[in-house]
């Protein structure tokens, strides 16, 4: 017997439309509907496990002030720029590797 497993979406109207592949069995079949976990459920479970293991820091435990002002994209870009006349990133890497 060939079993066919598909994922499908059931809308608010509770209708399910499925097109089976050509090798699906014909005749009497059993249809079982099992809800799948949503990605949000998976994310929350993973996050909980990582926090419990001490691998992921909970932002609430970091004493970040509520009135923090985040940098704009332009300010972040400016911070990423080397000053005029500075060696290039490639030159700095070569120097670290002892090639320059």
C-alpha cells in the first residue's frame, strides 16, 4: 500500500481542497487531519530551551533602559566608515596576517 502525506491549509470556511499526485491510491481511503505546529510555536519553544540552557540571553535581564535611543541607519553607516587616509580593510587584514 502506498501512503501519501500532504500538508494543506484549512481556511475559516473549514474547506479543504487537495489534489493528489498521480501515484496516489484510488478507491476507499482514510483521511486524518492533524494540526501542524506553526513556525511561531517552534520559535517560542526553541527560544525557551535556549534561555533555559543559558545560551540565549533574555533582553529583559540586560538592564537596558526603557528610554534608549537607537541609532539611525545613517548613523550606523557613518560608524562603519574608516576615517579619510586610513588603511583599507584589506590592508588591515594583510597587516594582521603579517603579509604587509
